C-alpha cells in the first residue's frame, strides 16, 4: 500500500511519463493500491487534457471512490468528457449516498441527464433519497447494509454476512430486524464472530438501540456518534422500520462542512460550498458584498448617535479620545460571548430552554470583566481628562461590557428560536450593534456626570 500523501507527490513525474507514453496498463497497475483521495489529488494536479486520460486508467474498483472525492465543479467538468457508457458505469459503481450528493450538487439540467443513465432500481433509489429535505439524514443515508434475523443461528448469520457483506457500506455493525423489517437491535460484528455458532442471534442481543429519523438534521448524526462512540447509525421511520444507515465517513465530511460554514458565517461571509482555491474572484465577491453592504446600514446607527450628540463632543473634546477604546472593547466582548454561545448551541451543550440560566451567567461574567476593564479605563481617563472624565470612562466601560455580553449571548438564542442558524450572529454584526448601544451609554453617562445639557 502506498504511503498516504507522500508517495503520490514523489511518483507524479513517473505518472506523467506513463500518460505521455500511453502506457495504460502500467498506469493502472501503478494506481491500483493508492488511496482514492490521493488519486483525486493527483488528478487535479494534472493538465485538464490529461485528467480524463488518467481517470480512464484508474481501476474500476477505485474509480467511483476517486470521483466521490472530487468537488462538484470538478465532477461536472469530468462528466462532460466521459462517454455515455463510462458515465453509466460510474453511476452504477457509486454508493447510493455519494450518488445522491452528486445529483443534488450538480446543475439541474446535468442532474436530469444523469438520471437517464441510472438503472430502474438505482433511479428509484436516487429519487427516494432525494425526496428527503436538504440537510436531512435521509439525503445522507445509504440503503446498503447487512441485516439478520433474531431466530437465525450465529452460523446462519455469518454465512449471510459473507454472502451479502461485499455490497454493504460497512459490516462493522450488523442489524437485527423482524420479519416485517422493524429494527430490533444493532450488533457489533465481533459479538457475532465470538458467539457460539449454534446459539441464536438473539442470544447476543441487548436491545439497546441508538437510531436516527430520516428527517433529523445531519448534525444530529455527528452528535450521536460522538456521544455513543459509534461508527454507524441506523435510520428508521416513525414506525421503527429500518430504512438505511449513516456511516462515520459521511458524518465526518458533514461535520467539516458545518464547521466551515459556521466559521464563515461568524465572519459575515455567506457559506462558499466549495474550497477557497476553487472559488472564483466573482464568487468570493458575491459571498461577501451582501453582508458588508448590510453592515453599512447597521453602522448608520452609530453615526446617527454621534451626530445626535455632536454638541456634547464639541463642548468636551476629550470625550472623543475614548470612543475607539470603549466601542472597540465592547465589540470584542460581544464577539467573544456570541462565539461561545453559537458553538454551545450548535453542539447541544446549551438548549433553548436554558436561556434564563445563560443570561445570569453571562451577566455575572460581564460584571467581572467590566469591573476589571473599567478600573483600567478610569485610570486612562483620569490621566487624559481629569477625575470626572475618568469616572465617565470607567462607568461606561463597565456598562458597555455587560451590555455587549448580553447582546452577544442573546442574538444567537433569538436566531435559534426563529429556526435560523445561530452562526448568523456574526462577530461584525454583534460588534456593530454594540457600537451603537455603547455610544448611547457613553453620552448618557457623560451628560449626567459632567452636568451637560441633554
């Protein structure tokens, strides 16, 4: 077996030479033991004219997995250059879940053409899987699994696994169903292997089942796999009938996608749905311009507050020195709180019904942070503007940090309650809202303490 990620780069010149010399049999032998992800990486390193030639030389048992490792835009480009027969064979060899991912990511007209290449059985299966909501477990699951019956002997079960296991997504987990297809248990393969061949399957069952609904969100699969330390999860309908399974490799891909989306949303960037390297300049522009334009209008709140209190600033010019310090610190505190809340909500550490407890905790944290930063800020205010300015700056810092903490905590909760992604409570959005709130607090305190006209 080739060493992952290292040998493909070292052997690339030899692969290029084999392609140029049209040594297809030698090329097929050279790639036979490579990881699909390594072959996909090598494929993208070649000139476009050579990619199809290399792909056609890939052993059949490897081709579908290599294709599944490519991003949608590269899959589409490759499909354009394949013959109808090659496309038909590729789709037939792909696992149902990978095939569903392909069909839902490609342009609609391409998807319709590909559906025509599927066999009647695969077409029925594809339409069934694509009938589930986007981001649901139903789109992610595969109907390729091994199921046994409780009344079978261990010997009968092992014979069945040997006969049907090759076509299964995984045989690490074996599912026990009744004569109508209802899920009774999921067993680790080793429990069956280590059982007495003459005992019945039910003798090793514990009937503790962790399952998913086909309509659950994909993140639920990641949460349950982590919680119960599983490599596969059964998917059942409302009556308990086994529909399919979700495996750890698919869930890891989903977890990476979701984490990437959350990070991008937290920075006020619409999710890319592709790698940065593959995204065009115009795509990156479109993903960022909407949020930046929206934040301009939100920033008008801050400029409006400054305009409303311009006479106060003119009367006590030293107040202007501390505006960047106060609203910058408030924005940072709010972003910290929002980031912690978003992650806690996404991972399930905090539930929506724990809102009151979370408010109390963040209020307490805000008090401690505000007092610490307020004391430091008051000293700076004292040095720059005297005792009263120091008092204004110190009190403002305390209240701004407390308010920022509460805003940063509350916004993700509100979005989650509205069935929206809490990650949309981005750091720039929170900081902009805190800016306006902080300026109002600052000028209100300044008027009271300095005795200025409102």
